[in-house]
C-alpha cells in the first residue's frame, strides 16, 4: 500500500489536460466502447482470428489453446504470473 511519501501525483482533470494539449487533439476510447460499437470486430474471438502470430514465439498461438481462451488480457496475465513463479521456483524442478 502506498505511503504518503510514495503516493503518485494527482492526475490532471480532463479540462486541465485539454488546456495543456497543443495542436490537434484526438480522443482515445477504451475497449468497452469499441465492443459496444463494433463487437463483431473487437471481440476477443474476432481479434484472435485476425491476429498475425508469425513474428511471435512458436508457442504463442498454442498458449491460447492451452489456456482455452481467446482473451489476450488473460493470456498476458497468465504469462506474467508464470514468469514470476518460474523465478520463485528456479532450480527446484
């Protein structure tokens, strides 16, 4: 839990951020908006089916099958967790 000494700075409000922005402004919306707008394009299944795995590890696509998901966020969390556990158990296998 962060202490007062390590607490992050307060994030600027939208109005404060807009006043600091220079030049043309762009709006970035989250995945929830994308899914609501065009779920046929932005669902995990659609993203998985159009993903190009050629430049990734030869095991990248198989990872999804092993975890029985097309959820990229779940796979990334799982890989991060696995990496942490490998460090913890290093040399014990």
